C-alpha cells in the first residue's frame, strides 16, 4: 500500500469519474413539473395508458400458481420462449435466428447495456443517430465511451440520414454505430438500402451496428418495419435490441431480447449470468403468451397509435404556430416544433400550467433538437385531440 | 476513417478483449453432469426446494390484477417497499437508512454489477476474500478490472481472515474490497471488529468496501449476522448487497437491493435508469409482502438449513474419508473436503454417477480450494442425510 492519506468530502468523490456526470434530469423527471396541476394529459412518457391485456397477466399468474419461482436453468431464456421467438421472427421478417442468436434480457434497456458493454470501453466512442432516446447516450457513457450524436436532417418535411456525415463521425476508436428504427422520438425509419449501406461500412471497418428495433411493430402500414436482421449475415457485426414493452403494453414487465451473432453467444450468456442471472420465469411466461396470442393486441395498439397521430395532425395542422414534419409512418410519437421558438423547454413548462398537457422538450433527444417537442400518441384519439386543442388554445 | 480493412473470422473477434475469456463453466453448468442419472439429489445449486410461499405469490398476483403493469415512476423502487425496507433494516440492525441510501435492483446480482461498475474500470483491481461465489470474480472482470482473491486460512477447523494478507494484496489501483458474510460457500462470518478494521483501512486509503450480505438472515443463532452497515458512517465508502432470494425462497423473482452513501444516490439512480430502468412493480409487491409478513418464512428456512447442517455433520462425521471444518454458524452450505484428495472435481463427477448426488467442486470458488466441495443444505434434513449416506457408501 503506497497511496497517501485521503479525506474525501463525500463518497461521491470516489465514484468512477465519468459516472458522476450522468444526467438525472430526463424524461422520468418531467412528471415533477405536473405536481399539483389538475386534469393533466401526460404525453411526455414513452408509455400508453393500457394495462397489459388479461391473457398475458393470466399467463404470469398461472406460472406463479404452478410454482415457477426458481432460477431458470437456462439463463439465456426459457426454451419455450426461445422457440416462440424463433417462430415469431421467422414469420415476421422471414429470417431464421434460433436460440444461439437470441438472449432474453430483463428489459430492452439491459439488452442495450449488455450490447454496449460488450463492445465499448474507456477511450472508445460510439456514433448514434439523433434525435435519439436519451438513455442511449447515457448508456454509452456508462460503458465508459464517448457518445457522438449525428443529427438527421429535415428535408422538405422529411427526416433524412446523411450517411456520409454519419461515417465521417467515425474514427479509429469508433466501436459501434447505433440506430433506432422506427426511431424514438421522430419515427425515422430505415429502409433496406440504408441497412445495407451500414453493413458495408461495418464490414469494411469492423464497427458494430446496434439496431434498436423496439418499435418495429408500431408501423402504420404492414406488419413490421424493415429489420437490420433481414440484411445481415449471421456473423455480421450486428446486435439487435428488442422488447415487449411497446407492442404488447408491457412496459412495467421489464423484459426484452437481444439478437446477436452465434459466435458471441457464450459471451452474452456469461454477461447474462454475471449481470442479472436471468429473467423471472413467470415474466417469461407472460412474454410467451404475448408472442403466441398477442397479434390482436399488437393490431389494437397499432391502430390506437395511428389514430393518435391522425388526431395530432388534424388539430395541430390547423394552427399556424405549429410546424409539423411529414406524418410519421411508425413509432409512438409526433416530434414537431413551434414556429419561431428556439428552445421548446419554456413552452413545455408553460403548457403544463396553462394547458395541462405534458410534452417532452426536444433537447433531451439531442442539443440540435432544442426547438422540438415529443408528443406520445399511445392514448385514445379523443384524448390526444383534446390535448392538442388545449395546446392550440394556449399558444 | 483511417482504420484499415479488417476481415474478422467471426463477430467474437470484435468483442471487448477481457470479456471473451469469461468462463461459462460454472455452477449453472454442473447440472449437465446429471443428465440421464436417475434419482439425483442436487445439492450443487445455491437454491432450496421450496416454492415461494403463497402469500408472496398472491401479493404479486393481486398487483397484476390491479393493473400494476406500468413503469414505476420511482426507478429506485416503490415508495412503499422503500418504507418497509427502512423499517426492516432499522428493526434488524438498529440502523436508520432510508430511501436515499437504498436502491431496489432487479436481482442482487445486478446490485453487485452496479456497485462494481460504479467504482471499477480498466487498470483497476478489486480484492476479494476467497473461497467466494464465482460470480463475484467474473463481475469484477466484466467491470474491466483485475480480480485478486485472498484465501481464508483454516486454523484448527475454523476459517480465519488474515487482514494483513488482505491489505497487502491492495495497491494504488485497488478500488474495492469485497467480502461476503455469511459467506457462500464456507459460511465465514465477519464480526464487528473485522468490519471496523476494514473500515479503518477504507478510510485511510479511499478504498470501497462492498459487503455482500445476501445470507444475513440465514444464521443459526440470533436474527441476523452482524452487518457492515452497523459500523459504517453514512458517507463511508461502503456499499452493501442484499436480496430476497435466500431468506424468502425467492430465487426466481430476481429482486435485491443496494445500500449506499446518500451522496452517490444520484449516480445509482442514473445507473438504474440506464442499465435496467427499474424492477417490475408486481415483483416489488411480492417483495413487500415478504418483508411485512415473511418472518415466519425466514424462521422456517433458517430451521431447515440448520437441520440440514446437523444432518451433514451427523452422517459425514462418521466417515474417516471426510474432513469437516467446524460446524458453520450460518449460510446455506457445508464446505468440506475428502481426505487425501487434491482435486475434488473427479470425486464430484464420480458421486454424480455412483451416488446420484450433486456437489459443487471447490475450484469454482477459488483455485486454492480445489480439494473442497460445497454442499447446499436448503432441503429436508432426511434428504440431506440420505445424500450423505450415499456419499459415504460411494467413497
């Protein structure tokens, strides 16, 4: 022992450097703004207002009744859930994945954390497309790496990714590119060509593509958004994040999955053991029911979301104070701005008190999106319309 | 982009270096040895044979019925569970902790991971007491640091920690000392003096003490093992791991908690959000029931474990091939060796096929414990006695 005496003021001074800067001002903390405001319509969260359907809750309850309260020996997930996921992904995307390329995770967030921890360390960086759900940026910091956001451009009302700009942001220490599609917050959706361009770059430079497809089922046309997995070869440097939260109204269940190359399965298995030691069996029973019997639920949620988007465009479209981009083709949000406002945050605060409507300010999703707001449409269209009427009246 | 062309053989070649070495041969994989063996008595896991009591399962089911399927706004844990934990820890240890020093985690394992990630990075090391549950060593590697095991000594049948040896293993890059008490596998139990010695060292050198107290309730005398929290000041560099798995038969629920200084609460909150975004509300409802109504359950499990230990000592004590240390005063295991055997692994394999008994070989818990085996006693005493009779017969 050679280190000299130390008298830290607080324990915080002995926490790993970059972690003490982690922002805790985020979407979750917005709700505090609504304290004491009556009759709030909270459209700031990424969560709908539907309780998980009874057949999913019943499946979990039946598992509890059956005494499924032990460790699941297969920490990567129950074999029956794996089999159902294999069928589901084959049916949805025409791809054969299987258990060796799939790991069940206790939340999609944990899937992100595992994927990033596997490829990033201090000194590395990760490039991601903005606007982006803030947890991605913070998860990169937790992994010790530098987050580099590359903004989408709004071209004639349409969000466009300039891949030259994306690739130029990469350097010798870039280990991953992260893309969400359909994206949260602005419903940017990758097509097959974009995925192929990313793959070509990945193959050339040995950079991982982490494809967040949590909103894949929430598309307004067709059964699912295109998947990176449809383009990638099995050993391409691709990991795909998914979860049950959005399409089956299971936000509070904390279950997701990670698709990965088979060669990294032993590492993902080990990470699963040493990070969380698996997902509760009765929660997996609920997820299994969702996959097997849940298509009407997905359809219902998708319809709600589409109707919610229509309501926003109908009501806000009448206001000359609101600048709407092209109508989103997927996702769970409308991302728009107020004419002449450089910073939407004060407007958001005012809308809480003056209109009783909660919107998420755009700066949370990337500094260059400060003029924007995110509005979650996963509620009844009448409620969304009412919220928008209030916004228009308050402006 | 300046990096040259790369043609990796597989995606694994692009995973963070030290993670590809993570061992997946561990306790969880021992079960494969039993494949096809009839009438096995599996004493290799750290898990009993009791289904979670009905009142705990009923609380989770009631929460599901009540529609508690949304995100919990307080990601650090439900306020009612926090309040119950505060009361519980005050009652058990005579300490006032409270929500600012407590974070609910989706598994005790995740609490370990969060604690280690907060204090370790590449180039650091963490010193831990051996024999030790293998996940601790691997969790240190996941955090990018070097694990340094310091073995306990067996002195006249009693496990003893030489603190000079422990402190000598620390250097300028040591960020944490990890101690489990009562320990898995050998029931080593820290007393107040040891905790005070560790604290003094921690204060002098700015090294965190991570105290794994998951087995705190499984003591054969008194209500709980001494806790590091009883000795530490609020801002001491102490984090304490705990969980619901062992004392309430909730291994499969994946819920635990982390006690930490209040000053690091914002970092732990942020980590919670960016690693897992909280623990399912209905699982927390089960944990709440366990705390409030679970003392008879704890007493029952404690009695079972003590009776199991007695059964082992009665039966194996008659064999001159078995070397038993002093009877453990806590924990869930007996850790012993076979006379004249340098490596217990082949003996363990033989006992699977010849005796139908599953024991965990000692090398999993530290290289210097290769002659030892771990036997889990969380089963009916008759079954433990029968297993021991088979072992004696097979030797």
